[in-house]
């Protein structure tokens, strides 16, 4: 019943799973050690994490659709129970309903394919046996599955609340790995389940645009958030938008860029979510407006976050630049100029929220006077250090990524990409040397640092965070003048972006929910009828059928 | 070993109750399990036919084919588990009269080879069910029982109309003979018979729009009785419904009508459950929903789909038995069955049991319900019934809303009370849960049996 096989694509995604789960297991182990052995939640959590881990393994190593589906659903419900540990009932309901919706769409596609091709094994599926009229519905069902899991708009409604309310560490699993299951299915869909030949290019232009629009909207939503985890959640949606866009280009370089960005995003989000989890653990606060100035007490966390946002923003000299570079070159190569502009617009705007992240938490004025600090277990540093080290290594040796992806590309039926040295990343018509850039940046960094240190004593004395002597606005004691407070409000005044920020898909989903609930209360009345009425209805039913049927 | 024993021994046990009051629990369990073993020993030897009188028109005949054997095994298995569950309890000895009578009548229903006998067992089963409902001995229970009786007699009347019309036209009540000569009756009489049978059995098989009475009755009865209603009684009627439908070779347009009614039944039941505030009612709605799915699948006239339905019947019976018995534990603690009680109990064991039951009902892997759903959907796609596939998937999502809301509320941070569960119930509930997981992981043996049953059910008249 379970058909599993080891494939390069599976290895790649399972490798990411291992990185995330092993590093988080160390953190969890450290935090469990102090608790009682009979603790209900901890015991069930260990079981559920294990189940989730196994189900991810089943998804990535499945060699037939049914096995894939089994893994998929087990992933959904086991993660649901982990989310209920901390989230509100409404949020976890939202999570499971969207994800079950994804699962049922997948099941629909699976039974359609299975019934027509007579097999569920990827290697044996001959998609040409499926009637042409059904190609589009099957593609659509699979795309809905992918969109929901990866949070592509308009199916992203569940993502943000879930990421915010889940356990702080589990948010990193959700963002780093579980969302990648959608990406995995996307690659699987056009490489093995359906195949390029049967896919309408038109649909995938639309998908590419959906991805970009998702990333633009989510980026602006991220900027205007006051909660750290919500910001990261929107950022996660935006990044997955890029991956979906670049994968729907269907070229070697497109897939390479998509895989590279998947790798980078997993590392970055593991790092950032654990970093934010550390801050929440220490201070118990999740809002930028309540935090600030933590660099003096937690310099290592600051450096980790710095590495994380450099990776997230796709700036040299770290690994994040490699995948952005590949995305840009691929889009240029494929002459998708408009997409390129949109992607660049969104990544440029992403700097804003990256800056907010580092400024709001670590820079600016300290809020120490109002916050009690708990001591952070050392284990919280492990996932961050793992992520940071890999990001630095990838920055120095960008083609390590290509070396990792080549077996996958070969197994998907592409030519592997040649690379002259591990230092050099070749993006078609342009290339760069990671080693050189890294050296250059380190030199500049050292130079700036030495200037800063030499000027240290000349910098003006620190001011209180409510001191607005250099501000032009009228002071008001109720307004918090911290940087993190109210950033993004001004964006609402820009006509196009303001419209995006004011509206959300929430209303539509809630309208659907209201309609279902209303019809439920209405229909339920049938089951409260008195016995006379039931008897009458039965007779009526009999009579109507009799008149319809008798000739 | 006669197949009559499946009816007579429980009936005898039931009438002997007054004499063996104190040991009856043990005797009952022993007899049930003994008969279960006998039933299993029949496997492979079917079909068997037995007549009591040899007057060809009015003979009483019993038929044991692989389909009825499957149901007999299922009923005896459920009843064995049920009576084992109550082995340690001193209270309510009189309920053993009724449970044994119920068992005798449902095995009579599935085994009978003539329609008048079916009517007799139909009545015995109904009367037993009325009394079972009234066992609560309060106002709610008695009014529920009376309502049940009124609706039940309605069903009997329609069944009687059908039987009379058949006898007037064909002069026989033997199902096999009816099956062979049914086409000779005039079109209008055929329609009247089919319609009356549909109403008569439809009320009992709890299909929309004849099932408006069900939920109130479930609420009036105790959870243990509901476990039997849901796991045994409704299953017997559903089998009978389709057994007779396929015996009479009804037209495919009637079958597709049944499928549409199944979809409506599923949708209406799940929608109603959505805003229900009482767990007993929710379970009742869920049973109605599953019956809707069974109607979609069983009316497909295709072995692939029907074998999925048979698989679903087995899994659903075990699941509902498990769920109602677990709910009973909660009701004894909290004296109520509102959904609020799910927030207030602290028992990892019960949460796991409920989780396995709910996920299996939703058709999620790796539980038994998933295999059933997969088989049904796969078969329906094979028949090109895409609309039904879509409907089942979408409505399952509505089903997920309330089941996951219940599961989610067990994890809500509120003051919780510990629940003590005795060893025997714990073992039995675990056994049922393990069975559900086992059939989800290793479905092949049960699927083969289901296929066999489906073949017999469709080809009913050829046996």
C-alpha cells in the first residue's frame, strides 16, 4: 500500500525537513527537560511532532499519488493538533478547514487521474489517457491544493493568523517546511504527475502573475504589521509567491531558481522565526511598539537577525542574493519584463519590513525599564546558528546550491547546469563570484565598523524614546514615538497601495461562512418538526411521487 | 448447524431472561460470541437456503449468502462487543431482553428469504426499538418512544401496502419467486410496490426526506441504545432496502433518484449538524450523513462502488459504537451532552478515541474510513459521476467543521475534570480504535470480503 522510493527531489526536500526538525528538536528537548514527565501537552506534542515528521517523509519520498495523499492528510491533521496547543479555536478551525479543502482537492485530482490512467505510480502515469476535457479541472484541483498550502492569494486567509497564534517554535516549522509541501507538489505536478506537455501555458502565465501579485500585496501588508510574527507570516507569503512565479516559467533556470529560493527561504525563516521566538521567550512581547534597543543585551541575537534579514532581502554577500540573482536572470532570459519589474518592486519594498524587523526589535531606544527579562536557553541559538552558517557558506560558495540541485534536475529530465568553480554562480548571461563579493563586503564592513568605533565618543548622548526634540510633529503623550509604532500607516495614503491595505479577502471567506451557518440554522428546523407534520410530509411526498410516477 | 439458530438462540435467550436474571449477562456474551464463531465458520460455504414449511407460495425461507453472512457477522460482532462492555454493570438487567430481541430481529431481517417474514421481523425490531427508546424512563424518553411508534407504524403501513399488492399480483411472497416474475406485473402496480417499499423501508433506513424524526429519537434515547440504533438497526434496513431493490431489478432511473436523494440527505444532515449544540444530535446527524453516502454508493449498481459502501458500513458501525459508548462515559460524568462538555474533561485516552473516530468518519488517512471513501470515490469516477464525487468532497468539508470544532474544544484552556475509566471499557474501546486504524493500514482482507458481498448484493436474484 505504501510505495516509497528515494529520489533526488525527495532527498532535497527531506534534507530541509531534517535541518528544521533536528535543530528544533534540540530546542524542544531543552525546554521539555524542566517540565513534568506527566505533562499532557508535552507528551502529546512529542508524538505529534514525530507523526508530522514521518508524514513529511512520506510526502517527499512517496512514489504514488495515494501514498502522497496519505502523507498529505496526516500532515494536515497532525499539525492541526500542534497548533491547537496555543491557538484560539477559531484560528485552528480556519487552518484545518483550508488545509482539508486542499486535501480534498488533491483527493479529487488523485481519483480522477487514478481512474483514467489505471495507476497511481508516478512513473506509470500516462496522462494522455485522461480525456482532454478533464485536463483543465485536474490542473485546477492540483493548483488549488498548492495555492492553499503555500498561501498564494486568494487562498492565504488562514496563513497569517495561524502563524501568529501557533507555538512560537512551531511557526518556524509551518513557514519553513509545511508551506514547502505545496512547492514540492508544484514541481511534482509539472514534472511527473501531469507533465509539461499537457499543461496550458496560458494557465501558467496566470499562475506566475498570481504569485507576483501575492508577493506585492503581502509585502505591503507585512510593512504595516505591528506584530513580529504577523510580519514574518506576510513575508513568508510574499517569498512563496516568488517561488510559485519562478517555477511556473518551466525552464531549467526557472526550476533552479525556484529550488534555490526554497532552500534560502527555509533557512531564513527557520532563523527568523526562532529569533523572534527567542525575543518573545525573553520579553513575552510580540509587538514592535513594545520592544526596542535589545542590541545592548543580546548582541548575538542581533547578529543572527541581521544575517537573516540580509538573506531575506536578497542582498549580497549572503546566500539570499544567489536565489534573487537567479530569479532576475531567469525572468530576463525568458523576456518576462513585466514580471521582472513586479518582482523587483516587491523585493525593493521588502527592505522596508526587513528594516522594521531589525530596528523595531534591536535598535532604537531601549524599553528595558518596563520589561522583565527571562533567561534564554542556549538551545535557542542552535537553529539560528545552523541557518546563519549555511547562509554564509552559500554566500561564499554560491554554486554549492547548484551542485545540490543538479541530481534533482537530472531526475526531472533536464540537463544539469555546468559551473566552473564553487565560488562562481552562473546565471546565463551574467555571473558573479561569491568569494570576491564576500571579501569586498567584509572589507567594507570592517572599514565602516572601525570608523564607527573611532567616532563612538563623538556621537550625541542617548535620548529618551519619547523625546521628539528633532521631530516636526506636535507631541502628544498618548502617541508612542517608537519607530516600530505606526509604520505602514502612511502607506495607506498612497492611492494604489492604500486600496490593497484597506481591503482583504477576509470578508469574502467570512461571507461564505455566514451563508453556510445561516442555511444550517434554517435547514436544522426540519429535524425539529412535530410528529404530525412529519407524518403529513411523508404522505405528501408519497402522493407527489405517486402522481409523478403513475402513467 | 442451522442458520435458524442466528434468530432462535438470541430470541430464546431473551425469553429466558426472567429465569436467569443474575447470570444472563454472562450467558448473553457467551451465546453471542459462540454464534459469532458459528457465523464465521459459514464463510466459504454460502449460499445456504432453509425452508420451514414446504408450501411453495407461503413457505418461510431463510437464505444465508455472503451478503447476509457479512451482516450477521457484523451484528453479532457489534453485539458481542456491546454486551462485553456492559459485563460488569449490575443495573438494568431488563435491557438484555431487548438487546437480544433486537439481535434476533435484525439477523432475521437480513436472513429472511420471503417478504412476509421480513415484515414480521420488521415489526419485532420496531417494537424492540420503541421500548429501548423509552428505557430512559423520563418524560423525554416516553414522548420520544411514542413519536417513534407513530412514525414506525407509518412505515409498517406502507410496507404492508407493498406486500399486499405483491401478493395480489403474484400470489407468492417468496423473494426469489417475486424477483423472477416481477416484470410480469403491470407498470402501475410495479410503481406502487416500489414506491411503498421505498417509503416503508426509507423511513426505517433514515433517508431524506423521510428521516426528520430520527434526531429527536436519538436525543430521547440513551447513548448505549443509540450505539445499537446507529451500528446495527439502520445498517440492517439499508441492507434490506438495497437487497430488495436489486432483487426486483428496479429501473436505473429509480436508482439514480436514490443517489440524488443520498446527496441531498448527506448535505442536509451535515449542514444541520453544523449549528447543533448537542453532541448526541451531532452524532445522529453524522449517522444520517453517512447513510446519505451509503445511498449514493449502494445505488450505483457497480461492484467497485458498492464494495466501498460495504467497507464503510463495517467501519462506520464500529466507529459509531465506539463514539456513542465514549460519549456515554462523558454523559455519566457531566449529566449532559452539550458541546461544552468537550472543553471540560481531562482524559488523553478519550481524546485519542474521539480523534480516531472523527478522523475516520471524515475519511482521513490512515483510518478505515479513508479506504472506504477512496474506494467509493474511485468507483464513482469510474462511472463518470463527477458531480457526486464533487458533492461528497465538498460536503465532507462541512462535516469537518463540526468534528474539528469538537476536537479543538478538547484542547481549549479551561478548568478540566479528570475522568476515570474502568479497565474493561478501556480495553474494548482501544480494541475498536485499533481495528479502525488496522483496517486503514491493511484493508485488503476486508476489501476482498466487501467485493464478494457487493457481487452477491447486485446479483441478488442469481443466487
